[in-house]
C-alpha cells in the first residue's frame, strides 16, 4: 500500500485503482469526468434507453413500477415524470447510530459515481457532475452507520447521500456539521432534482460497504507494517533469534506474505557488526514462542489476504452494481441482483479474522515482554525504577491488561456477518449479504488492532531500552527514535492513555 495517487482522478477512462480511491476519500485529489466523446455518448445512450422504455410502457423496476414487494404496481408516463420519486429517498431516512467517517462517506460517493458512470443505469451526466462537485467542494453527507442489510444494496445509508444532493438532511462542510440546504447555499448550488430512475440509482447498490472497505484496506496495510515493526522490537527485547526468519524457510513454504514478512523482519534486525549475547544462548531458548517465531506465518496471512481482497474491492467499486440495468446493445431493461454485496461481505469477514489474528499475536508478545518467567531477564512489567522504590511501581502491568481487552474485543467481532442473513421486506429481500455490517466490523477491528499495536510498540521499545545493544541494529534504532518522538520512556508510573492514542494515530495515518 505504498503507492500514492497523484494528479486529478478522471472518471470514465479506465477503472480506478485502490490508491486513487483512497486519494479521493482523503480529499487529496480532484475528481473530473472524462471529456472523451465515447464516455459522454455512453451516458447519453443509456439515458435515451430509459426514456424509450418509459415511452413504450415497458416495465422498468422502480421507475414505472412500485418498489420492492410493490413492484406489481404500474405508473403512467405522467406519474413517472411528475410523481413522488423523492419519496424513495425520504422513507429510507431511518438510519441510526453515529455517522460513518468522512473518508468512508467520500469513498462511498466515489463508488456511486463510478457505478453510474459505467453507462448501464440510465442516469444523466448532470447527476454525475453533481456528485463530482460535492466531492471536489468537500460537501460530505452525514450518513448514520446502522441500517443496511447489504441487499438491495445500501438503501438506507445511500438515501442520506441522495437527500443531501436534494438539499435535505445534514452534511459536513468547511469543518462544521450543518443543514444540507445551508451548505448548498454557501457553495452556490441549487438543490438537485432527480430525473426518472436517478433516485433509485443513487440508493440501489453496494457503495457504502465498498467505501468502508476502501478505508479498511488502507488501514490494514498500515497495521501490517506496524505489526512487523513491533515484532522486530520484541525479538530484540527478548533476545530472540533472527534465524527464525531465514530465507530458506520461506523457500520451503513459499507463501508470498510469509516470505515478505520474514524479509522485512530480517531487514529490521540486521546488525552492522557482530555482538556477543545479542541472542539468548540458553538451552531452553532454542526456539522462540510461537507468537514471535511464527510472526511471518501470522502477519503473512494478512498480507496475502490483502492481495485478493484488494482485487475484489477494486472490481466492486468499478462495477455497475445498480438495478435495473440497460443492455447497452439492445436497450432492454435488465432486472437483476448486482446490488448484492456478497463479495464484499466475504472479503470483509475474511479480513476481520486476519486483522484480529495480528491483534492476538501482538497481545501475546506483550504478555511475553512483561512476564519475568518468559522475558529472558527483563524486569517484571518492564519497570525501570531501581532500589527500594521498585515495589511501588507497576510499569506496563495495566498496559498488558488493556492490550488483552482490546485483542479480545477484536476477536469477538470476527463472527462472520454474512452468516446472519435475515429475510426482509415482505420476503422480497429474503437472502441478504450483510456486507455493510461486515465492513463496519472490519473497521472497528482496525481501530482495536491499532491500539493493541500501539501498546505493543511502547512495551517492546521499553524492553529494547532496558536490554540495550540497540545501536548495532541501525534500522531498529531509527524505528525506536520515531517512537520516542511520540512517547517518552516510562521511568516512573504515569498515565499512558495519551501515549497509546498518539501511537495508534501514527499507525493509522502513516507507515511505521
């Protein structure tokens, strides 16, 4: 995840990469629609197909029919053009919970723009331009996190995006939360009036879960790097064996993630000169405990999972996940299920497990560092106070408790959300993906894992400070200096919550 998107992101030329999506989500680049005539013509032809179907009385779900179980109802052409299409947006305004993050909301808006720009949906280029304008001017709808079953798409959360285009509900704008109508007025924009099918096309798809997944993937890549860094520090602090990461081991079992993590650990642990007693020579310490020795096999799973999950997320984000679609060759309305979030649900459920496993590994390494029975000479709880006052200090005892609590919560959330499909909407939506819940779980596990790793980094750095000899490993020394710029060494007991949050934020916002 080290590549960076630069320049404007052009919609319509080719599929966007994850890096480009993240750049838009973070507000680092502008979004522009392609000026190519082939793209503009594709959007125009799709819109013509819709109006032809309306004119000819061909049933088009959600346009001249009722919604969901009410699809048997038929509307006249006059009702279609002048009816209550905005009601779809309004009655879905029943989301609950805190807003999803601004970055995830922007990613969801971008996903909707990508979907509609494929030319299957029958919407106008004006709608695409309005979505791009919202992204470029930083108008972000307030979208409650709860209320989507992930099929028929993210109806409820995306209704908040659609409502904001209409000048209804609330948005974040210029650092404030305000009524959407007020933000539009400040930005010099009129409330958007949806053409036939545009309201349902804004709601009927996987954009919210995919937007969340984009943000989660960025976080997971940084968590992976932090897990490698923390493990390398643990190896040094515990006088562990760098030989556990020998390249021949990866050659014998060549999973790319295992090989990558072992190579990174070897690089961090490289010595500039031979030093005696850098590793434990005790006969009982012939092998390090699994949480250390098997780190490439644990963190490597996350690395390899991100490879295929990234591909799935990019496919989903760049897809026409609307319903109905129009056959670009014949103009036939195609009622189908591209709004279903099964792939995102499975990907996020899998990613949850890989992330929580790293949190668990990290917590186990912290347990080794604070326990004098396993820390190979480090003081209990990494207390650095000497003399008679030693008994009054507790060092990282409570930090270890917190790490275990965070890891346990992360592990608890790994239950697959997709396994809890519920029949809804009068059994029309009788099998749903739960993809948005899976993505929300994954985001929460990211936050928990970042905090476990923050504690791990602090504890392992404390252990390295006590152990000494760090100067012989220059790459590890540079890492410790970075950590010490955010958190001073713990010489006497003090509050550590601020230190944890600073380190967790460093993991979330940069690469350790």
